[in-house]
C-alpha cells in the first residue's frame, strides 16, 4: 500500500496548479460577476491535454487514470471550483464518446473535443426528473433520416454556451432500457435555450434549460446502441463523483491556506489570532478532516482504476464524505475570518457558495447513501 504520489503525478498536479494560479485565479471574481467563462480559455486548457484527461491514447487523448484526473481537478479548483467543475463535465462527455461512439462519429468530433475547440455539456436532468433520472421524458422519434427530438433538459451547465450537447433521450419504452444517447451540435434547427439561471454559486458557469422542438439529428449522431444510453450515462458518473469531490477538496484546501495566512496577520487582544489555542484546535480539526477526505478520495479513485467490484460504493462514499467535509471546512474558514469572511474581497464567501452545490449534483448525497446501503445489503446476502 503506497500513499506517495509518483513523480509523474506530482508533475501533473503542479502543472494544473500553476496553470490555474496564472490563468484562472486572478480572473475568477470577474468571470463570476460577468456570469461566463471566456471561450478563449478552453483551447489553452486543451493544450495541456486537459480536454481529454481519460480519453484513451489510441483516440489521441491523455489516457490518464481516474486518480491522476482527481489531482488535476483538486489543483484547478484551488483557483476556482466553478471553472474546474465545468471542465469535469466536459471530460465526462468526452470519455462517453471515446468509449461508445462509432468510429465515424469519433473521427468527426473527437479532435475538436480533445483540443477543447468543442466544449461539451451533459444533458440528463429534466424539470421533472432529477434523482429519478431514468424517468426522463425527452423523446427522440426515429425516421428515415435520423431522430426528431422533443423535450426539455434542466440545470444544464453550459446551456446556450457549449458547442455540443451529449443528450440522454427516450427512444423506446419507459424506464432505463428505453433511453439512448445522442450528440446534438449547437446551431441544430429546433435546439434552443431558456434564460440564464441566477444561481447561489458556480456563477461563472452559464446554466440554462436546453429545449428541443422538432430538433432533427442525423442517425450518425447516435452514441453507441439504442437503448443503452442510461447505462452509458451512469458509467460516467463514478468518475464524475470523484472529480466533483476533488473540486471540493482543492477549494477547501485553498480556503484553509488563506485562513492560516489571515490569522497570522490579524491581531486581537495584543497577539495574532493564530496564537489562541481555541482557534488552533479548529485549524487542526480542519486539517485532519481534509487529509482524511483526501486519503478516502484517492482510495476510491484507485479502486475505480483497478476495476474493483466495490468501486461504485467507494465512489459514492467518497463523494458524500468529501463534498460535505469541503463545505464544512470553508464554512469554518469564513467564521475564522470574522466579518471579513462575509465580504467578497477575501474570496471565502465565494467558496462557501460554490461548494454547496457539490452535495446536490452528480447524484445527491442522499442518493449516495442509497447506493452505499444497497451495496451493504447485497454484500450481506
């Protein structure tokens, strides 16, 4: 059992951290107020190979392990968790295409996807189906030329911003077996978007409903086989859960570092506040919890890479534990900043807002508990 990062992993982390501190961190608040991430950022991210983190090397991707990828998201979220999480969504879509798309579709779209000239959004959730994703209603009717889509997707990161949408749609019966995956390019007639959602956090990510009104998609844009779309969508979620946990971890670590610095400079009752034992205990608790979270996350990523039978259970446990730990830590960081923590200038309140949604998406933390309990009960029989 080896807990040390390899030289290559350290280099990956350092590269992502350096890029984030130079190209994202100085602009994070500005992008938040503008409600968008400049499109010209993405090709720069693509040059590092971060647009195809775990796309196979045969396809031309970086071919990293899930553990390596969590290091990238941990490092980037130290600059801005909203930007890092958006990149995670793109990578989840890219991996789905790499695994299941036809050779013809891959040849057509993957070069631009991997270079991040094409930014992808993941369209599963609908206004009436969140945790119960298999009840989705958006329908794709087959005809001689391809598919005609009708329906609405909700809470889509990149809605109206992305260049293409990986959409889970109903092509058959009710339930998971009637769901297929289609690749829908921006500009397709019949594709439109709702107004931008005004959110608590993740404000730099444009979020909107994605609407299909007799939206015609060629048959060649079917990803994999009809009726397998729900399986494809779920396959991406184990890795997505690790990534979103890594975003919580990196952001909380950045918050703790900023808090340590602030406490060394802030004076009260004649000494810096990091000299008060009561506050030192709180710092120690945060460090202990973040290190526990980091170890747990990397164990889950390792299990997923090894194809261990309990990998999904560990991904669910890690997602639940790490996202809740991250939110708890940044809340404490705000408290230790006192009134200044409530001001936007110090960057802590943004972390509190950004991390809160991590307990909801990629499967709510309630659903993570359901997954863990199911595994436990199955192991007991």
